């Protein structure tokens, strides 16, 4: 392949290769990643052009050095006619384009751009900046204008702040989902009484919606036993209360709420019930069961009835 076709082919390949990669990538929704992918392709294209441009510049420099060596060898042999042909070669369109971009000044005319500054024999010339540098600089300006419009002046893309806020919302939702999973892993062996006012309030709401019809709105008792005194039919404490609510007391008409409520919600209800102790609501039901000893940590049997003095044998378990 002739040398004059190599540079255009490499330049075209540097532009088409990222575009081909982009075309083969899975299509993304326009409102999500389309513009981010587009900007990524533009960046890859710019980088490819810069790299190829730098390689072409190195190749051009190497070619010039080789040519100078050939001229020197021909001079030493006295072949001036060939030297003259080297000095005035036919320029390709790429060479003309490259020269127009760099506006390079021949060595013989360097005196015209000499700034008069000499540092240890090194002269300062007013040469133009390298084309790869100028190209990258101009492309960065174009990219900045596009980025400013797309991400800050329109709704095409999201600004970094919007991306951050969206990521934080997603992360918060994932954390909440994880915490919900962890909360539902509670059982009667690892359950602990909640003290957070918000959790207690949620437990009160669940109690009011599901339990108040039998135990009274204030836990004073009704069909079910009084929840505000020190007496318990099936053991007090968070573990026993959690166990009773979860499994129910079928022979007393209390359903197993573990089939309808999440474990975390049962924990909230049980924790709320413990806060009712000593509240002395109006018209409390007579005590049923026995006084709970907090030192007894074992879960009691839901089939056991601890008191012969229970007045209502149809009461749900407490």
C-alpha cells in the first residue's frame, strides 16, 4: 500500500471504530442512558483521533529523519540531481492539509519567526501549536457547550446533582428493603422490645385496627383479657407476648396473627402492649392469669391456662 493512503485510512479507522462499537452495543432507553452513551462515544472518538494524530505525527517525524539521512548519504556520493528531487517531492493532499494545519515554517525561513530570545544556544521561535493539541482544545470547547446544554440547560440529561439525588433515592430504597427483610427475620427467640416512639406508634395503629375489638381501644379488655394489669394468661414479656400473638390461642378464639401480619409488625404490637401496663383505663376487665415474673425467660405453652379465677373462658390469650 502506498504511503499516501496510509494516513487517511488510519484517521478514518480511528473515527469509525468507536462508532461501530457503539452501533453494536445494546440499545438503551432514550430517557436514561442514551445521552451518557453518546457522550461516551464522542469521548472515545476524540481520544482515538488524538492518539492516531499523535502516531501520524511521530510517523511523519520518523519519515522526515529517514529522508534527511538519505539526502545526506546522496550528498556524500555527489548525486545532486537525486538530492534535488528529494527537496521538491510531489506533495500529497494529506501533506498539504497537514502543512496548512501546522503552518510549519521551513528551516530556511526560521529567521522570520525568531523572537530574538536565545537560551544557551536554544532559540525561541514563534511556531504554531501542534495540530493534535489544537484539535483537542477545540473539541473540548465543543464538548463543553454540548455538555452544558444537555445536562444543565435542558432536560435531555441529568446534572451531577440530579444523578446524586437519584442514586441516593435508589440506595435508600435498597436499604429500606434490606431492613424490612431483616426485620421480618425476627422470631420469638431473638425478638426484643422496641422503645422507639415511632415504632410504638405503629404498633398502636396495628393494635387499634386488629386487636381493639376484643381487647378494647385502651387495652382494658372485653372479649379478650385486660392488657394493662400485671396478670398474664400465657406469660408476659416480649418473647411470650410475641409468641402468643404469632401462634394465637385457638381454644380461646384468638387466631394466629403470624399468618396475617409480618413478624416486624407483630414485634411492634407486642412492644406496644408492654407499654400499656399500669395505664389504668376506665372499666378495666378483672385480672386473669398470674403475675408475670420477668426472671422467667422461657416461652410458656399457649395451651396452658394459668388461673382458675378467669371470669371469661372465651377470652383471647394474654
